[in-house]
């Protein structure tokens, strides 16, 4: 049998390894070679994995509504209440859920009030722009959208889409 003649038969191998030093070294060299090949392959896999993990898709970013809810709890809830039910402290902040009229205002106005504050009659919301990134302001507005009924949200998105960035005067100023 060819295998027996080449010394590849396991039974012969054992005998030859024990009795022939040269043959033992040959097997050792083959073994070392195989280990190197395997390690190189692992390295290649390892670096490919590392490269993949650097791609943006591998980064875990919470969706805007989840991020917005976190912002709400961290900053807005102290005045507007944990569930936006309003009146959490003496500043009399209104409810922002479906029970009052927050949805009457377009996103642009809400954005402006969060950043620059809002002056009301006998009460006032402080400016919060220095505590939030622009992304967080957008995220908290996305979260407010989830508190309204479908009908309220549709109406609010309608005024948001029609709200002028720079309003044209609809009146003629007196000379
Ligand atoms: C320190 C208290 C306080 C904090 C914090 C605060 N608000 Fe207010 N907010 C108020 C008060 C008071 C008013 C009412 C102002 C007025 O009468 O015009 C108000 C009004 C509003 C309104 C207008 C509601 C309406 O129906 O007219 C919106 C929208 C709003 N806040 C959103 C937010 C969001 C979002 C946050 C968090 C990023 C926040 N507020 C944080 C106190 C606060």
C-alpha cells in the first residue's frame, strides 16, 4: 500500500517517530509550519473583525425617541412631570402630553423655546440651550410627538410643514 511505503500510516508513524530522529524533526517542522499557518489565519480574521467594528453601522446609538425620553427625564421632568403631565413644581409648567395644547405649536417654535426659554403670563421657562446639543433638542421633540394622539400629531405636523422659517409680513407698515 502506498501509504505504508510513504510512512503516513499512523502505526508506522509511531514507530518511525520513536526510532528515527530525522523523521521526528521532519514531523516537528511540519507541525511548526501548520501552527504558523493557523496563527496567520487567526491574525487575518482578527484584523478583519477589528476593521469591521470600526464601521459606523457597528456603533450602538439609541433611536431618537429613546434618546429624547432620556433627555426629558434628565431635564424637563423636574418641571413638566415624569410623564409630561405638568405642574411638577411651583413654576406651574403646563402638561406637554395630549391633555393640553403643546401640539398647537410647530416644531420650530418648540425648538426655539427649549433653546431660548419661553416667557408666559406669570410664569417662565428658562433657556436650556446650554445644557443640550442640537441633536438632543430634536430628539426630545421627537419624544413629545409620541405623547399626542394621531389626530393631534397630524395637525401639529401640518403646521410644522407650513411654518415659515422667515415669515413674510402680511401687513403694510405705516410710513
Ligand atoms: C425650570 C422649569 C422648566 C423646565 C426644566 C422645562 N420647562 Fe418647559 N415650560 C416651563 C414653564 C413654566 C412653561 C410655561 C411658559 C409659558 O407660560 O409660556 C413651559 C412651557 C413649555 C412649552 C410650551 C407648552 C405650551 O403648551 O405652550 C413647551 C413645549 C415646553 N415647555 C417644553 C419643554 C421641554 C421639552 C423641556 C426639556 C428640554 C422643558 N420644557 C423644560 C418650565 C420648564
